[in-house]
């Protein structure tokens, strides 16, 4: 595209899978005049330069944030509060800060209080990803056909919200808007709980003696393999997701455990009808997922 | 191939995904002179004839089994005992009965006592499948590159065991041999537990009020989708698997629940290290699965 750029300078704080994919979109479509990348490790920054993802790289948060029209936080959720606090002194009215975290209430609570007057914080979550991480794992079609959920608090700067929405539309996503609380509840079910369960089942296998473990891996094609794929994602990111979506996770885990106890009882007492009923209901849900174009 | 057929007549009791896929292999490579299919429903039998999977179809178990060199039980595990009892009076020495069930101890206990002197029962399990069922869902490459696990009891007719093994090798599978007890334990972990967990999590979502449920489906791309795929399999088959691998399932569920309680506690009390440790271990297992060529 040869449209006028949406932004002068975009600064990425963190340039892993999500950040580097968005940087690729910005490069491809000329959506910004200049990209700055900030990360903690030299290796990441060198890789970002080598891949042509940034015009300038730095380990200094304030240097990255200074003068950027849009600052995109792409680090694990638990770091967002401290980053916001660090960059706050250099922020000026008119700048926009956004994020890509999978939990929204905790990020808003951590970041918003640090935002100076006139600086907009637009919390967002691109519902997309792969099991890979790092700047080399990104690609410019990661967000195509996916959802970008925005959860701007009441009284947000609507012009800033619209600019961030437009960026994600250009990346190919459908933009949805909802409350942060609702987002965290829905994502707990669709993403956080399934991923935790996958980690847990893989962990259960890891506790086996090594000869059995090798066999489980050998025969993993029938179900376990799908669990390991879900369980292969970035550790820092997921640790923070689980800890920061605490209330919804605890509620969902409680429901899940109750349901699983009922199944365990059905197996112990040979209750065929209870098992069959559950399995048939699951099939219906699967059909709904297919009908919704998500399969 | 134009080799001499392995069998004169092969009779399939049940002609769904697994049975029809094996029938396709037999047809493709000319591994039998004649295929007989037996099922309970007219629609299934008509479909099998229409697809050219059988030379003769019947709803009568004894008619199907009479004179067949190989009888393949491809019905839900829970039906195998009654089928064996029904066909026993027409079986003659030299005939081979085999099965494809995902649980082996229960099938052996149900079938073996009915086998007349001189009739070999060769229990087997092709570790392969899709979420689809019925004769139209089969395909002749389903077993290629997969494992076929045989669990013949001590004192089995080794010639019969080898003939069944050869059939599955021709289907493209690697043939492994182990005790039925060991099979049931390994499969509980690699297949039965992950599938039960998937059913359970999908069931937990199904209990939500319908507006939330619709949203969960809308955002299912991030984890939940993979669970619904695992949970979309044949209800009758899985009901029987869970009920018939009772001991291993209860043991695995117990371990899984203990581990999940530990995670729940880590989330409640903000124990970042415990979560991170689990996530990192899961990643290592995923790497092992990839290294084993199962991903």
C-alpha cells in the first residue's frame, strides 16, 4: 500500500513473535516512517536489526519511548507496570501507548495509573500466536483473519482508540471491543484454561520414570501430541497470564475440577450414560466451532 | 502389488473409519480374495457396497464369520465379548479373529474365553484415527507411518500373530508387541486421558449460558479449538474405552488431579516459580515429541 503512514515513529518494547509480526506488517504496508525496537538482550536487538524490523534499536526504555507516536508493549504481562513507570517521565501529550497482553484487567491496573495527562493508553489483545517465540519467529500474516480485542476503559481518547484499531485492521484482523473484565473471563475459557490443562497433562507425563516416558512420546500421535503443542509456548508469557488472570482462572479451574470429578466417578461406577451424554454434548460444541469458521 | 493374497476371505464386523480404511488397503493391494462386511444398520452396509469395500454384506454375525480366514472386530470395545460369543459356534480351527480396540486387557478378557480350540485370537490396536466416523470417512493411507500394537497373550499361535502383523505392515504401519497391561497403561496416558480431558473442558464450556458460549466459540482459535477437535470423536467408541480401561484411567486421573490442584494453589498464592518450572518441563517434553518424529 502507498497510503499515508498511520504513525511517524512506532516503538516496540519487546520484539518477539507478536511484536516482530506487527513490525513486519508496518514495514510491508509503510504504516510508519520509523520503527524503534527495545529489548533486554543484545542478541534479540541484533536479530531485529538483521531482519530489518527496526531502524533503531536500544536497551534503554526511555530512549525507545521518547518521541514515539505509538509505543507498543509486547513483553510478558507482569513487566508492563514497571515499564510504564519507567517511561512515564519522558512521555508527552499526544503519544499513544498500547499493549498486546492476553489479560486486560491486570495490565490496565498496572499501566494506567502511570500515564501522564494527555497520553492515551489503549489496551488490546491480538488473539493469535504460534508455539514459537523470538523476532525470527514472526511473520506478516500472523494476524490475518484473526480477532483483535480492544478493552479501552471508560473515558478513553476515542481518536487514539481508532488509530490503534486501524493499525490492527491493516494487519488483517477483525477488531472487537468489550470490557476488560469480560475479555478476561472469555479468554480464561478459550485460551488460558486449555493451555494450563495442556501444561498440566504434559507435566503429569514428565513425572513418570524415563522408560515409560519414552514410550509415551513414541505413541503420542493419539491425543497427547496435541497437548504438547499447546504446552510448548513461551514460559514467561504464560506464567504471567496465569498469575494475572487469577480470579477467572480459579473460577474456571474449580468448574473444570468439579466436572472432572463427576467423570472420574462415572468411570469408577461404570455409568455409561453419563459418559455418553458428555461426549455427545462435546460433539455438538465442536460442530458449532466448525460452523463459526474457527476450525 | 500383485503378491499372493494373504487371506482368502476377510470378514469385517463393523465397517467404520478403521474397518473401512483397512478394507481399502486390502482392496488396493489385493491382500484378500473376498471381503465380507457386517454391520447393524442397513445404511452402513449399503454405503460399504456402494464404496466397493465389500463383496458381500450381511447383518448376520454368524453368516459373516462362517468360513472367513480372518475376522476383524471393528466395533466399540464393549460389544466384542457378545460378538465373540455369537460367532463362536460357527468358528472352525484355522480361522483367525483379531480386533482393533484401544483397550486390550478388557477385550482379551471378553473375547478369549469364547474362542474354540484351534481358533487364534490376535488382539491388536492401530494407533491411528481421525475425528470422523463411518465407512465413507476411511482412506487407505490412514495407517501409514503409524504404529500397530499387538498384545498376543502367552501361548498364542505365532503363525496367526505373524499373518496379522504382516497385514498391518502392508497397511504401512510399524508393528510393536507388548503386554496388554502395558499397552493399556501407555495408551491411558497418550490417548485416553488427553481425550477425556478434552471432553471435560468442552463440557465445562457447554454448561455456560448460551451468550457466553457463543463468544467462547467465536474466540476459540486460541487453545479451545484444539480441545474441541480431540473431543469430536465417536461417542460409542470412547464411552467404551473409558469404561474398559478403568484401572489405568482412575490412576491417571488421580495423578492429573493432584498435579492440577498444585497448579491451582500456585495461581491462588502467586507462586511464579512453580508455574514457570512446570511450563519449562512441558517445553522439554514437546521437544522430545518433535525429536521422536511424532509432531
